[in-house]
C-alpha cells in the first residue's frame, strides 16, 4: 500500500476518445481523495481540447503519435520525457498499458507505477503494481477503476464525469439556435466500415420517428469524412434534420450530445460521451463486444443481431452476406427503442 498523500500524479491514457472518456472517473476520484494533489495527463495531441482547462488537471503532456515513427523527431520526444521527469511524480498510472506507454511510465521515473495487466507487448514488466482484468467481459471503466483500491482511493459516483462547458454551449446557441426542441443526435460514422449501420437505415429511422407524431428534430454529428453519410440522412427529412458533420469541434460535439434527448449511434467514441453524460443511448452493435466497450451502464439497451459470428472482433466482414449483423437490425425496432427511452426519461423527470 502507498504511504502518504501523493503531491504529483501522472495518468497515461493518450487515446482513443472512448478510452479517454472511460478513464476520466479515475481522474475525478483521485482529485476527490487528494484535492491538493497536482494531476497531469499524457494525451494524444488531437484530443487535447477534451481536457484543456479541466478543473481537476494541473497540466497536459501532448503525445504526438507520428513523431514516434520518425527518428528526425526523437529529439522532441526526448525533450518531452525530460519535462515529465522534472515533475518528479509520486504516482504514475498507466491505463493504456501498451509498450509505448509503459516505456514512458518507466522513463518518467515515478516513485510508484501502476498499470493494467493486459498481456500485450510486455507492458506489465515496467510496473510496480499490475491490475488484472479478471473476467473477460469486465467493462473498461470498471477495469480502470480497479487501480484505485490499490492506492487506497474509494470508488463512488459522486462526481461530474464531463463538466458542462458553458462557453461552448453559449457558442452552440449562437451558431445553430437549438432552442428547447426535442433533439435526437445521430452518429452514423465509425472507424471500421463494418461497425456502421447502413446509412439508409438511419434515413429510415428518421422517417419512422417522424411518423410517430412526436415533435422531433435530428442533429447529425460526425467528422468531415462522414459528410456523405450526413447528407444522405438529411435528404430523408430536410426540414427535420440539421447536418453538422464536419462542422463541430470536439467540445461542441460533447455539448450537442448534452442537449439531446437520445443518441442513436454506432460503436464509436461519441457513444461513450453520451454514456458519460448519462444520456439515453441506443447503440447499434455488429462486430464488437458491448460487454467490454459498450455504453457504460446502458448495455441492456443496445441493438444487436443474434448471429453465430457476433461478435467477430474483425475490422472486415467475412460473412457470406456482407454486414448481415447490421442489416438485420431494422429502423422500426430502433425507433421503438428510441421512443421507449424518451418516455422513460419523461417519467423520470429528465
């Protein structure tokens, strides 16, 4: 067991968006337990806006992924490691637990290093304390939280997972005037093509929900690469849809999700944002395992086909009938789940 209160703590969890969201409860609870401590985070450069100005952080160390691949940039990396070492961290908590993050943890030369025992790339050999996952279907959030009892930090849920960014919300109101309408947020993109529910089904979902008679509007979120998907959904009901693909910053995306009544999404990082905000999530799952990385505390509401190949955990579909696991999930069934979640939210006073 660690002795005394740590003055400085470093969390290593550079990416991806969903994984960083999963790790935030560790930050919140560390700060609750040790309010005088200085906590820093090693974070991928493209995710810096997520945690810039976070009330529980004293600073960020950017991780530039491409620079690890080029010897010409290694001097910059060495400089960054030196800056980390100068902080003389008491605790280093590696929640990435791959060779790269474990090497940073070791070079940071903290007093105590804690990491996850993921059996990948030999990362655990760099740690003083390793945290096994336990059962194969333990959710990532619960696994990360297992680090805290080892540090005599109690686990509870009396914290704000993603604090409101009032300035960002005000900017959204000025740019898009969402008002108090019943917004359904749609996120049709995903990194793996075989995690994307067919875009025509998203269009069908919009039509199904409009035909229910509920006064709804739809905000379509996504990256610039999702613009074709956004445009296709928008054509299903232009007067009801606001296509925001490629137009929002990371912080604006988060606040749009906070505005929504329900989010319908594939297995993506923004799905985890909605779960962290305690927004009702209707997530469509195909090749991946929701037990490990589904919407936290909402896995019972996922949409998933009952096929022998599910989950295959493959980035390319090998089925004789391509994307059968996603095509079997019909817009009508997703619409029923959305309406049920909205009614349940109303009953609860949300």
